[in-house]
């Protein structure tokens, strides 16, 4: 489990496309401090398993399903990615519960300056994900935990504070680019529970008339 609090940006050292999936090598420093073979690291919000660890980098295999559902398949040598280690049981949950399981990709619309290094981020979501977002709710964009400030149709917006702007890759994005989206897991659980509680037949005007109303 992750929190969406990015520890450092990493640099893509190599992308090796394979007959099935791909292998990434990411150059970084901080997340390697206590890493071990087989450890989990969130790369742009995607939970990957670190292998072939070196003093300044780690490798990770990416499945075909992950390549198709995330923006990892579009990574190229020299690109930047957001990195986060799993939350420690003794640590603080600074962001929100992030599983590292991407729901889909959204479209980066704009990052507009608000002044004093604050920014207004706008992302367009696929239609099937819009039901999981609500103003003041949580969302993870490329692994960054954000509070939704506004919802306008299929577009969500969030304020990016100076610290987040400086310590993540959000400032390097271009309009039209794909970003990984993980919706709040609580919203998905509530939807599932409501589906199970929904009565088999719905009340209709004809049913009311039959009952004498």
C-alpha cells in the first residue's frame, strides 16, 4: 500500500520491450536506501517489483496488461517518473490509501499558474471513471495524492502547491499527454455495496397505481 506522497522523481535509464511485456530500469537514489530484491515500488503510481538492484538504479518487469492500462508503455529513455516506496506500518498516512492498481489513464489538459508557485491542474477522465470522483474527494494522478478541488463533466481539477510542484514530475507534462489515474478505493467499495443492496425490482408509476397511490 502507498500514500501518494512522492519521495523523488526517477529517470528512465532504459526501456527493453520484450515478446511479452517490458523491462524498465529506473535511475534514482532515495528509494534505494532500504530496497531489497522483490520489494515493491510505485512508478507513476503503478506498483512494480524491483529486481536487479544496483547502487543507483533498479529494474522492474511490466506486464502486457499494465502496459495497456497505464502510461508506462509510453516511457522513453531520459523520461521522468514519480517514485514511492510502500508505507511503513510505523509511518504516517500522509496522503490517502493508494494501492498502485491503475484504473485507467486520463488526459493531461493544463497546468495553469495561480501565483507564488501554486498551480491549477486539469485532467480529463475516461467516462467510466467519472462516477468515482467528487469535489473534496481523493485521487491519485501518476501516483501523486491529490484532493479534487472541482469537477466539471469529465474533467477534474486540483491545486498543486509549491512542494508538490517541485518534488514530482507534474510540471513537465504537455497538454494531451496520458496520466495514470487511480480513483479512491473507498468509492469503488461503496458502489459495490450499493449494487448488492439495490432491490431486484424498482418502484415505478405503474406499481404505485397498482398499490392504490
